[in-house]
C-alpha cells in the first residue's frame, strides 16, 4: 500500500497508577515500550482500530474514550530511527473491560516480548518508541483531552 502518511491508532490504559504497555526487544535499542497501537485498516474507524489493536497486541477489550495525544513521526527529522514511513499516531484514553486480562497474544510481532503494567513513577526509567513520557505524565495529572469528531 502506498501512502504519504501512515495513520496509527492506540490505547492509553491506566489503572492503579500503572500504565499498560507492550514490550519489544529491539536488536539495536534493547527493551523498548509502546502503547497497544497499530495502523488503521481500510473501512475501519479510528475507534475501531484502537479496539482491534488492543485486542491483537494485549488480548484485552477496551472502551475508547477521548483523544489524548496526536504524535507525529517524521523520518527526515529523526535520522530515520524508526524507518522511513511518515506516521501520525492518535492515542486515546481507554478503559479495559475488567473481564479481559492483558497478556502476550498467541500470534504476535516477532519483536514483541511482553505486555506489562508499568508504574507511572517508572516512566522516566524506560525507553519508549515515542519519547513522550513527560507529556504523558502531564496528561495524566491535568486530564485534558481532545474531542474527536466522527462524521456519520
């Protein structure tokens, strides 16, 4: 598929002062963490993509809430450290359906090594694909959201 910019959707899930993150073993950077997130598919809304990605990457069902962040990765401004695909990621405040337990799925990305609850107090001690730990902590404490308008 050819596109100017890839659109990704992801879930921010916080419970008991911990955040749910997917863990990856990066051959160059070591352990790296990300949100359950991934590219949108044809004929799929952003909210549907968030729900699908949470299920595919962390085996959980979520209720999608407000838009929390928009993160842009521009390869030409980052020495292509995550590849050469210009990407826009929409991250949503989500709630986990309590009867679903986060775990590594049966079928997963070759580099994915886990699904972890990381204490919010430890965010500065881990490496994330998107270097937004400071913005994430600010978001958690101020609880400011962005409204997503879906035309139907």
